[in-house]
C-alpha cells in the first residue's frame, strides 16, 4: 500500500494567485515523487501517477492509492493556507513528506 503524507504551508498571495504559482512550481517536485498534475478545480490541484509503459505498472500504482491533492484556502491572518495530502510509494514517502521539498519550489 502507498504511504500517506500530509503537509500544511502558508503563502502570502491570495488563494487564486497561490494556486497559479503552485501549478507551475510543483511540476518538478511532484515528478520527483512519481506524480503529475491531472486535474484542476477551484482551490484544488489533483495529481496521479503518469501514464507510461508498461501500463500494468500505472494501473498497479493507481490501485495502490498513489495520488496527491493540493488545496488552497484563505488563511485567517491573510494570505493562503496550502494543504498537501497524498500517498506515494514507500520509497518516495520520505521525500514527499518533507515540507522543504515543496517550499523550495515556491
């Protein structure tokens, strides 16, 4: 089973600006933990394993529960509270759970 992680960050921008910035900035960090952007919604980014050959591997990773959701909500003190929830392969969990891995990109 995939290993879960949960990180909370804060940004000084509004939620819309923070989401736009994170969309570009999280490309490499997400790829490093084996995920890619697959969906965008208001205040949310969704990541899943990339489609690759052999497809059975991708299917296994999806059934295993590898995924990540990034949510952007207004913070009480102004700015944005960013919540990153997800699960990755056990070998990538330590990197995914490291807040600096994500804040360095921002």
